[in-house]
């Protein structure tokens, strides 16, 4: 019990862990709101309000992501440290899209809180969603490429002699985590596409509980990966 409590506190101490918990609360309550829409409208309304507030909290916290993103991009450069040139290229382009996303996201936040008047607020939401879709799609392509490269590395190893080595076991663990990332990013891409206007991809085709279900599964996978990566780091150190 104390171990679980410590892990939860560790998550809440950092921005990334806290964001993952808030995201999970946001989408699980959105799912519950959609499921209770007919059975208990009052409860569904309360759950929807809570989900909306959690989403607004995440949007507010994202206002401060520019400098960390800039620092990451500068350290990433052109992706020369990636094991594959295509992964480096995709990562570089993804960073450019993310740098375009954050200013647009801020404009959408200002519009939502009536701090900025524009002629066509919906256009900014659409641009925001398009950048989000593009970023997730490229991250998905990069992760699939990473999984493929790891598979190629495995085929070059003499399993009879090396399958019990710590390096080979770590490679299997990393590949398993990449497989989970592929599933999570696929769900995120489906979700991001649904925020586009009708007529673009599958925009506007999902009901509330659909979005809640997709977001909940993605968030739970993200939580699992966060905890698992922490444990892997502790075991390897």
C-alpha cells in the first residue's frame, strides 16, 4: 500500500505525471458522462462539468510548455542521435509542428476565456486540431519505425547465446513499450481526428462516450508506461 502511495505521490510531484493523472480523470469522467446521459442526466451533467474543468486545467498548464519544448528541440537538433536517419527527420519535423501548435493553442485559450476577440474563432480551433493530428501522426510513424529497427536488431542477434543477456532482455522490454506506444498513439490519432470539423477525416462522427472511451484507454496506457519506465530506470541503475 505504501509503495503504491509513494508512486502516486511521485507522479503528482512532476508535471508529466500530474498531467497524465488529470488526463485520465478528464476522459474517464467524459466516458461516464456519455454513458449516464440517458439514465441520469443530472449526474451526466456534473460529470461533464468535471471533465471540462480537467480539460481546462491541462490547457492552462500547457501555456508554460514553450520553453521546455524549445530546450528539447535545441538538444534534439536534426535528430542525429536517433538510430535511424528517418526517425531523426520525422522527429525534427514533429518538433517544428509542435512549435507551431503551442502559439495557436494559446490563442485558442485566450479566445475561450474571452481575452481575445477574433472574427472567426472556429478557424483557430480547426488549425489547432490540424496541428495536433499532424504531430500525433508523425509521432506514430516514428514509433513504428523505431519498433521496426528494434526488430531488425533482434534478427541480427544469435539468440542461443544472447537471449538471456541483460542487453537482449532490455531490448525486448523497450520493444514492448514501443508496441504499447503504437497502440496509444493510434487511439490519440483517432481522437484528434474526431475534433476536426465535419467533412475532414472523421471529424464530428463520435459521440461523447466514444471520445471518453478512446481517451480513457489511451490515458490508462500512458499511466502504465509512465510507471513502467520509472521501474525500468530503477532496475537498471
